[in-house]
C-alpha cells in the first residue's frame, strides 16, 4: 500500500529578530527545514541556497541508491555555500542546519545536521527522531548533564556540525511510515521556547497539519520567540489527499535572495559539468601566501578544535584571552578564541576601547584582525592597555607606531605617534 503526505508549513521571523534566516520546503515527496546562522555573514542566504538545492528531490525516490542521491544533493548544497563564500569572503562563517525527509510512499529517508529537529507522534507516543549536533547533547550522551539541564544550559545553541564547513558529516537514517503518523520538522525557534510536552499536546489535539502548525508557531510567539520560528507538520495518510502545492517559505522565498542564490547554484552546476579540476579552481578560494610565523596558528587552532570536541571545551575557551578588532573597528579585549569552531564564534567581548585598529601600522593591524593571543587576564589587560594607551604604560614606545624593526609608522597612524 502506497501512503501519502498531507502537510502544512509556517515560517515566522519571531518577536526579536529583524530578519528571517530560516527556510522551509514542503512537497508530496520531500520536506525540509533549514536554520541559517552567521548574522551579518548571511545565514539567510545559506539556508536559502540549501533549501533551493535539495528541493529538487521532491520526486518519487529511485528504487535503489536513495541515500547516495540524498547525500549528493546535500553535498551540492554545501559546495554552493562554499562557492558563495569564495565569491564574497565577507560571508565566511555563514552556515545552516538541515533536517529533511524523502518519502517513497512507505519509507522515509532522513538526513540531518545541526539542531533543527524531527519529531514523530505515533498512536499517542511522542519522540524526537533526530539527535542534536550540539555541545550540550554531547554532554548528555556522555552522562555529564541531564536532558533537563541541557534545556537551560547557557551553551545549548553551540553547534558542533552544520552545513557551510569545508567538510560535513550529516546523519542518515531510514524510518518506516505508518498511517496516522504525524511528523514535525522545526527550527530551534520552536524547540527552544516550547517544551516537548507542549509540542506533543498540540499535535495530539490539532485536527489538521495546518492547525497544528499555526498553534505551535503561536505558542513560540507567546513565549517570546527570541529566534525565527519555522514549523512543518506532515501527516501520513492512506488516502490520496489530492493535488497539493509545493510550499517554500522563509529566506528561501525571499525575492531579495533569489538572484544571488540562483547565480551561486548556476556557478556550482557549471563547475560540476566542467569536471573535478575546474570545480576545485572555481568553488574554493586560492590560498594566500602566509608568513612562516603564522603556521603555529593553524596547528594551535586544530589542536584546540579537537580539544573542544572532546568535551569541556566551552568552559576552557572562556579562560582564554585575545586582543582583536570589534565590529566598530576598535581595539578590544576578548575572552575566548580568535576563530570559529563548527561555525560558532567562541568569543565574548570583555573590554572595548575608543582607539581604532586602523591607527596601527599594517603588521600590527593584521595581527589584530587575526587575534593576538595573550595569557591570563592580568597579562591580557596589560598588553591591551599598552596597545590602547602606550603613554600610560610606562612611557614605552607605542606598539601601534612602529614595527619590530623600528620603521616609521604609516601616515594614517602618525597623528598618534608624536614624541612627548
């Protein structure tokens, strides 16, 4: 017996956010939710690219090689994100989650990466069928905290995996569909403020997928909706529900993204048709020449990432300090790490200043952009003060005004480099 899907989806920007970085797609054979991340780095574009790439799967799955085709579609989506970053390096750091189901009339083929979720209500029993790729879920799996503690943990949004990285490892599983099943795909804009118990009650009481989606989104809004809220509800039914239109919503339906989104996908397609060598030339930026003294940064970053994934890393990261550049372009002292981990910037502004980083000579400004690692707080504060106000730091030579070789400062910095 071939089963069918009856579905409804809603994507809302929520109460706090000014834009919507979520994207959603629903069709007779394929349903998906993506939650973009990266803020100014275009998380909305990332989720739109992914949804518009994988939406091609809204056709009956092939009798074999389903997982391979699903994996290929996700890999294409990830390459498209990387291509967008290559074309505009300011988008570095953008990424997205993805939770999607490809239905063949009996079996669901699920792909999942990130913390968007899939739930199932079956004969009164409610369960989450995906596992969050988050730091707190790792702690739960290791028995270090409880599921209840994870719900209120300060780092509950820290992702360990997401699309947009150079290498991704989504999870795949196959789930049998049963008439009467009610499935929910959602971003953490729902699962954060609305408890699993509340979601289950709503699914049990709603007469239709549309009613369930509307009530769930409203519950998130009533709870403050600090994030975008995207909900997709699909019922597994024995009778053909008739013609249903495909639904695409959120950032993926934003006309402002359509042109850049389409251009990226076209470029990736052309690169694939040109062969592997052409793809490597066009989809990835060429490495810049590096100073030998910077090699340690890559080695250290790799070591730290491994340590973070091993567990306990977020607490450790908060004990580290570096001097960098704030969003306003000023010299600032940060607690954390001067690079991203799994798409998450583990840095917290500790002390800001009024001194522009542009006052520095090129070599020092470059170091600030990369992040100057320092020791404990006392050493960090001392070096920070020396950079910001050298006159008050034992009358030492302003480190912004000369290179290590004693050359003169650039003209842009000369106004702050006069002799006393």
